[in-house]
């Protein structure tokens, strides 16, 4: 799940974070691990600025859930997956 990083870091200048550590697009995986999307792409041709420009058209950071909201959604999804199809009946 892609989320807005501004809530993860509290904004670029809050909580002692420098601006270069602010990431607008983060990914929360199935186990709740949070990573910057740009860091997960193993292609040197893909740059953070280009990725941001591409995603901002359809997924502006303001429209994405916060990290906390995404973690809750992912945890609920993981429970459904772990429960399995037999228990859905």
C-alpha cells in the first residue's frame, strides 16, 4: 500500500528531520514494514523526482492514507489472508 510520507516523518522540518529525509511516497508491506517506494525500485534510470512527477498526477500525496492508517488496513488484510478461504464460509 502506498502512503503519504509526510505523516510518517511529521513533515519535512518537524521532529528534527531534515528535508532530504522526507519521502512523499512510502510503501507499507503485508507485515507492516515501511519503505520509501523509490528505494525499492532497483533501476538506476528511475529517479525519485521522476517517480514523484509520475505518481502525483493520479495519486497526490494528500489523497493517500497516513502511515498509521495504512498499517491498520494492511493488518486487517493480513488477518483475512491468514484466515484462509475455508474459514470464510
